[in-house]
C-alpha cells in the first residue's frame, strides 16, 4: 500500500512551498470534505502516507470488529431473517384478502346504487299513490252516503240522530254541487247525483212537516213560546237552514206559518197585558192642574166655602216618581199580583212595564229570528239583517201598534208634564238598552214614540205658561205678603223638571222652563205693582223669590243652574230695593239730605241748619228706628237666613248713608272751627256697635 502512495504522488515536489499546496488542496477538495478532521490534517504538518495507513488500519479494525459481532449474533440474525420471511408471507396473504375485499366492495357498491335507484323510484310511486289516494278519498267521502244515513233520512224518527244524518247528507250535496263541473265525467258523480237529489227531496218533506207540527204547537194559549224556541227550534235550527238552501219553497212556507202564528200569539198576550195595565192607572193631573190655577172657591152643599185648588202631591212635585228611572228591577209588573193588591200606579210605571215587556220579548224574538230564519252565510251579509227585520216587523207590528195606541190614549187626556217627561226618559233608557243588546228592530217604534211624547210635553208646558199669563193681578188694595200657591207649584215643577233634565240637558226642557220662569216673574211683578202698599209688595216679592230658591236648594240645585242664578239675581235686586225702601221709611230725612247735599258743587252751599237738624233728629231717634227696622223685618220674613240677609242689607245701607253724612258734616264745619252751637252727630262707631247687637236676632 505504501508503494501505491508513492506511485500516486510520483512527480510532485512535496517539500517546497507547503503553504501553496495546502491552499491548492483546499480548493481542490470538495465542500463536503472540508470538515474539521480534514482541515486539521491539511493545516498541520502531517505525513499523508502515514495518515492514510493509519486510517487503513482503523478501517480494518472496524471491519474485523463488525465481522466478529456478526458472527456472535449469527443466530439472532437468522431468526430475524426467518421472522421477516414469515411476515412477508402473512402480508402476502393479507394482500390477497384485501384484494378480494376490494372486489367484494365494488360489487356491494354496485348493488347499493341499484337499491338506491329502486328506492327513489318506489318513493316517487308512493307519493303519487298518496296524492291520488287523497284526491280519491275526497271524492269518495264527498260522494258516498252510508246506507244507515239513507235509511234514517227516509224512514227514521226525526230526532238528534236524524239531525246528524241530515248534516252529513247536506255536506254530500254541497260537495256534489261545488265539484260537479270539475268531475262531471266521473261515473260515480253521474250515478250518485240523482240519488242525492231524491234524498234531498225526501229530507225536505220530512223536515218541513216536523217544523210545521212544532210551529202549530204554539197555537196553544198555555204554551210558552220562548221555552219551545230554545228547547226545540234552536236545537233543530239546521232543519230550517237546510230548507233555505235546498228547498226554498218549503222554507218560505215554514216562515209564513211561523209569522202568522206568532203574530197572533204576541198580539193576544200584549193586548191582554195592556188592558190589565190600563186598569191599574192612577190619574195624577187633569186639565185644572196647572201652575196658574185660579184659587177660587165655591159654596158646598151646606153653604161653606170649599177651596177648588187641588193639592195633589205628585202633580208638580216629582217626589219618589223618579225611582222608575233608577230601579234595578228588570221585571215588568205582574198583573195578577198587582190586581189582587189593588195597586194603582202612575202611568209612567205602566208605560215602563209595557215597554220593558216589549223590549224583552222583541230582543229574544229578534235573536231567535237571526239564528233560525237567517242562514249562517246570509247572517254575515246585509241581506240577513234585512230578512230578520222583515220577519220581525210582520210578527210585532200589531203588538207595537197596541203600545202606540196605549200611549196615545194617555197623551190625549193627560196634563201631567212630569209623567210625560218621565216617559221620554224611559224611552231614552230603552234606546240605550236596545243598542247594548244590538236589537235595531225597534228603532222605528222608539222614534214614533218620541214623536208622540215631545209635542205633548211641549203642549202641557204651554198650558202651564198660558195659565200663568191668565192670572189676574188682584185688587189694588192690601196685598198678602206670603207667596201664593202658584209660586210653590212653579218651584216644585221647576225643580222636578231640572231633576229629570239632569244628565240629559235637553234644550226643549230648558227653553220651556225659561219661558215659564219669565211668565212667573211677570205675574209676580203684576201682583206687586197692583198693590197700593209698596213695602208689602216688596215683602211679597222677596218671600216669593225666597220660597222658589228654597225649594230649588232642597232639591240640590246651586247657582250653576240657570234657574237658580236667575232667581238669585232677581232676589238680590229686590232686597236692595227693599233696603232702600226701609231706609226711606225710617231714615228718609237722612237719605234725602245726603243725596241733595252731594249734588252741590261747593261744600259751602250745604245748609248748616240742615246738617244740624239731621244730626239732632238722628241723635234723638236712631236707636228706636233701628229697633223698628228689626221688628218690621222679623214680622215680614219668617225665613231665618233670608231675614238675616235682608237686615244686614238694610243696616249696611244705613251705615253707608250715615258715613256719607258724617263726611259732609266734617267737611262743612271744618271751616268753622269755633262753631260750638252746632249739634254734633253720633259717631259712626257707636252706630256700628249698636247694629252688631241685631246680628243674631234671627
């Protein structure tokens, strides 16, 4: 091996220029050999031949070592080789199995695709069959009639089972008529249609006879129509609806028969009820019962004076009559009970009872007509309501006419304004109740009744107004200072009318009351003007006005009412006039002097003698005159409140005039400070202290 090295390096100078050879070697060596070991060999002064031999020895040693190790592990390696061969055989077998499995999977995939295709086809066929089945089922259900239903319709008893079968048959008929154009070519339709038509005619005939028999049962006087309506007719109302849709001629016959029988049924009952109510009527007022009734008298059989003026409690005073509007009892008057008790009642109670019975029966009948004679389809349309009104009008027209005659008979003879207005309010309440019940069938009756009531109410009030106009003013002599009976009658009538107009604010009532008030004021003024005693006339007016206001206050009316405020203004003006009159009677010299003196342009023109005379006269008699005023007012006015107000008004005016007199006195004699001979007037404070003593005399 050294020889080989020598041969390799033959012709090279290895001793010269070592650095250059190292550099060249570094350039010639590939990059992968430029590791640390090579770099170390090349950079150090190492003999390459020796180093190569050393490497050879190391490699030989490593080879020997590996061979020795292989020889030592020969058995293990042979065993490993055997295992590798065994694994190779197993893997070969597995390869065959997997190849077979792959082949099987391919076959299965093909089968699955075929099954999926078959499934989709079967699903589509199933859907088509379901759709066809539904359509056929509708047709079959709409066409086929069960034999049991046919036997029941033709021969069975008309009862609830018959009703169920008729409803089912009606559905078949309705289906056939709706889909006849669409399926008229179907043989089933062609065969079933005539049979269903014959079944329709048979059912119509049997239902018609059943309803006519039940309607004829209403002819009996002891039959309660409303019970029969709810228990039979409404229960089987589909029978009539079937006739309306499937056999209109039979439906018209049933309807006309019902109208004829119920027309007489209600007529008999309301006619009997009206006659019974008429016997219970208590007359409240007649032609002579007016506000301006003449208080004349005539001799009785034995020559004694018998007053002709009536004093019936309820002619002008509403009293408890208004309870007819407030009652919560919805029941009408029971004739048998009222007749046994001989219970006479005012007309408004009878009127309310009749209209209550009419409204209750009309509401029940109208509701029955809407359910029985109007089909569900027509009920949603205007024609259904028109049909119900037509049937209702034919049935109730005589009964409504009886009510109108009942009212007309009363109105022709009555002079009871409160009774007429109560009837008007009853009709207003009835209108609200009918609207709440949604029964428009009585609207025309309500309107015609109001057209009768309002003119009569106006006529009765006109008679009261005319009666006041006709009242004479009396002889020009001493007047009675107490209010006449006309004032109390008017006050009670006005309070009653205001009570009945509260919450309604009807212009007709307010206007009529204003006209009556004006006539009463004119009458009182005529009476006062006709009196020769002006003082007594003023007392008469104050007492009359006070009575009016007292009655109105007792009924709960305040100044917010025009009636109260108007009379209070009249009373205030009269009281002021009375106060001036009283001062004229007792302190006329003082009042006259003050008025004349205040008209003088210069205070110096006022007579000092006149001032002195007035002061001396007042000083001498002022206490006595005040006491006289107090006594006069006590004797003239019995009302504590009114008397106190009048006394305060008179004495207040006295203080005003006396204060003005004092002012004139002080101004006039301020220029004559030395005038001691002039009479000094009593101080204003002294007079006021004296007046306070009379504050609580009433």
